[in-house]
C-alpha cells in the first residue's frame, strides 16, 4: 500500500499566509484577531442594555462572514511550580519548606480542578468575489479597515481587540493561533 505525504496546507486548503492574512486555494481571504472579553454578568441592567445596543450596532456594519471562536485550555502551572521548587530548596527558615509544599500542592490542585484559560477570537473573511483580482495591499487595507472598525466599536463596550502588531507579528500570531485551533491537547 503506497503512502502519500499530505501537508497541512493541502489538507486545510491554505495557499499562503502573508502579513497575517490566510489565502485559501479557493481564493478566500481570512484573518484572525484576539479579543479581550468583559465580564457581562457583573454589569448592571443599564450597562448590559448599552453593551447589547452597541454590539448590535457593530454587527449591522460588520462583515457578513465573521466567526467567533473560543479556545479553552487547561492552565499550565508547571513552570511556576518549578520556580517555587527551586525557592523551596533555599528556605529562609525551616517552616518555609512545608509552606512551599502546601502552596505547590494547592496550585496544582486548583489548576487541575478549575484552572482553565480561555482566549476569544474573531475570524474575518472577505467576500472572495469582490477581491478576486485584488492585490495583497488591497486585501490588507480592507482587513485593516474591518479590524479598526471592530476595535473602535468593541472598545466602547470594554473589549480590547489585540491588533496593534507589525505585519511580521500578525503573521506569527495567525499561524500560532491556527495551530492552537488544530492542536488542542
């Protein structure tokens, strides 16, 4: 039985990723931005109404193709526990050794039971018909406008869109985020 090597790009239909913009083999353009959430449950009724109204206003002008993604992972506290373990070996007094042990066990227990980190993303896609013969600069400019508009509206309700990056940083961010979506461990 012959084996064929298939790359991830072939499997996912990605042609290239440049400046944080993914171009698919079917000529779609996609980018990803991270959003810092607000805790909606802690807002009073009036604040909630304002947030919903402003978010609805943004959705009316947002691109038609938008996805909201959440990435949840177990918190990794190993590096912190390693630092504590090193400090434990040099206690200032005899009672510190037991305190460090208790503290490391507590952190490990909490991370196992409740330690979940969550990241929130918006995935934007441009209308492929509108950008079929567009230059990369045109696509980059279109995404910049979309992200700036989203950032402006979402900042008014307390969210922060993490998009202030160089092109190289954006590219690295998109590739790492795509990897995190696909490699959930």
